[in-house]
C-alpha cells in the first residue's frame, strides 16, 4: 500500500509544484497520473522515491515512512521501487546487459558492481528480463545503438531487475511515436497484471490512460483535482484537469 498524506513541494524560487496532495494506492493497481505539463506529475513521482525532497507531508510505502527515512533504511526501501524515465537514463556507451544489471546495484557488493562482477544468477535474470521485453538479442549492443522504443524496453528490464513491488514510470512514452507508445504501455500493463506489481505512470494522452490504467489521478497546478476511474472523466472533468479552453478529441 502506498499512502500519500498532505504532500507539498515548494521550490526555492517559490514555485509550488505540489499543494497538499493526498491519496492511497492499494497493491496491484495501475494508476495513471495525468495533467498538463507543469501540473506536478513528475514532481509527485520523484518525491515518492525521494529523487526530489518534499517540503512537507508524508509518504508511506507499506510500513516505511519514505518521506523521513535516510541512509541505509532509504536504500533498502528503494530496492523495491523501480523507476522508468522519459529519457531512459541509460549509460549510452555501455552494453545493454550492463545497463540492465545496474538494476541490481541495491543488492550486490558495491565494489563488485563497480568492477562489473555480478553473480551468475543476476546475469541470467538480466537475460530473462530482456527476453520478456523482446530484446534479448540486443544484450551486447551499446545502449546508444538502439531505437527509442528499444531503449525504453531496456529501462523496463532494468526496473524488473530490482524485483520491484512498485514501479514509477515518469512519462515513459512522451518521446515515442504512437505505435511504440502502445508497445511500451502493453509491457507495463502485462507486468502489472501478471506480477501484481503496482504501477504509477504519468501520461499526457487520455486514450492511453483509458486503455491501460485502472485508475486515474489528475493534478492541476499542483492540486489533486480528480481521483477515479478513467471512464469517469467526462467533458467537465476534462476541462477541470486540462483547462477551460481545452478541447477533447475523440
């Protein structure tokens, strides 16, 4: 269970990216986080795993108060939270297999990981993760040799290496064309349904939200303005989320 209580993030320049946001996510849900650019979607996801420090409020993941833990306790909690980034966050000059194995950094000896020495079981797990997303044959390629869709699949395989209970996907398809976007979303949906991994995925396009998520949370200027089923987003709620001048297509 993920629990967010009165979460606020105020940046040094005075910008309020999140304003008193509260919600709970039971295990196994696929939650889309939606809203305009600048609405607070990325800030929310990055506060959850403490890539960004919240100003106030509480973040609970199971029994761990993520908003307040530090050091080794925070590292242990992060092991079970996979992160997928819009711009992939790969080491371009390293092989795909090495990028995927980096998902095990929270589990292996730090010195061994720097030297690239991972247990055989982790190497086999990495190959299996690549197989699952359909790019096992790219294991020896450099990451910068891959297409955008393939690079995002590497990101998913890397997240799977953490054996996560929660995956945070920060606009994972924003830089992909529609066909590739659906491919990536299908992989995330499959992981959610087959492995019962909770997924929070920030998205721009409502058609993707309605096709792949079981619940939508909408932010507008840092405030929570909708929390419910995607099919409940009628024209008025659409304007509440995207602005009164927004026009719904389709």
